[in-house]
């Protein structure tokens, strides 16, 4: 998998109006902290960040953040500690980047990427991707960007589980080894499961949380106060 590099610019102006302007300009505000360094605010290109999220990075991945300070650029390795979304639109509102040392042991979730065309699908089965992230622990420089799983030989009615991943000994898997990752089910069974899920949703009748201007202002206020909290993190 590719190693992601994201460009960031120091965000000099603070406050709610500056955050709103950044979002209107296609930027996502964020904060960088960790390793005992002084936290600082940044902004990144929204389209580029979203592209990375959907092409193997995931919302808990590791990347190189290339921070522009005036005429200089400093590259540092960070973990995505938190990606905040708007409750209704799903738009990304804010990102927390956690600065790490490559020799530091970390625990994070990496995305599962399926490769190949399964035999069971060729015979009419439906592939169900059950688990999209696996939590791993190891030294940062050994952490894989993603876990690739070849499903080419997967037949109808068969599954792969977390225990089927073959990893180096120094990589510890925290996710339950018996969790299913991917399975091939007959079309009829797939339709029955979908019908049951739709019926359950209809019974719940839950209305989505509405976040308006007031909600966004609270999020911005929390971001402004967050710098103080980050200083106290290990």
C-alpha cells in the first residue's frame, strides 16, 4: 500500500470566523500535538484528505504530514487520532493529528483491503465485507498501512476471519481472532438478511440528530479549548 503524504499549512488566525472561512475555502481545520511538543493548528485540503481516507488510509491511519511554515516545510509522522464529522451531512469538520516517533510502540486500527475476484462470486454468490478495520499493536515503523486479503479462492459459504491474517511476530492483533472479515453468501440468504435489517430500521423509527449553527459553534469552541487539553496528553 502507498505511504500517504499530506500537505498542511499553519493556521495563523484563530476563532470561529477563521474556521468557517477555512471550510468555505475547501480546507479542513486541524490540530497537531504529541511527543511533548507545543500543540499548533493547521489546515489541510479537504478533497485531498478525503481522497486518502477512501484509498487505504482510514480514519485511524498513519501518514506523513508535510507542514508548511513560511518558506520551509517540515515532515513529521502522525496518527489520525480523531476525525470529527457533521452529524447530518457527514462533512469533515476537524482532524486531530497525533505526532509520533517511528520507534515508538503504538496501537491503532488499519483498514482491511480486499483484493482479487472470489470464486464464490463468479458462481453467483454475494461477497459481504464484514470487518473493515483491525486493531494492531507494534512499533510505528513496522505498522502496515493496510491489511490486504486475497479473496480469489474464497468459495460460496466460506469465510475468512481475523485469525487468517499472516503477520510478523512483532505485530500483535487486538481484534477478536474469531471475528469474520469477509464471507460469500448465496443470493437468497443475502436478500433475507437485507429484508430483516430494513424491518428492524423501520421499527426503530429513529430521527437523525440535527446540528445547526449552534452545534457548529459549540464544535468550534471545543476546538479552541482543545489546545489546552492536548498539552496534558502523554
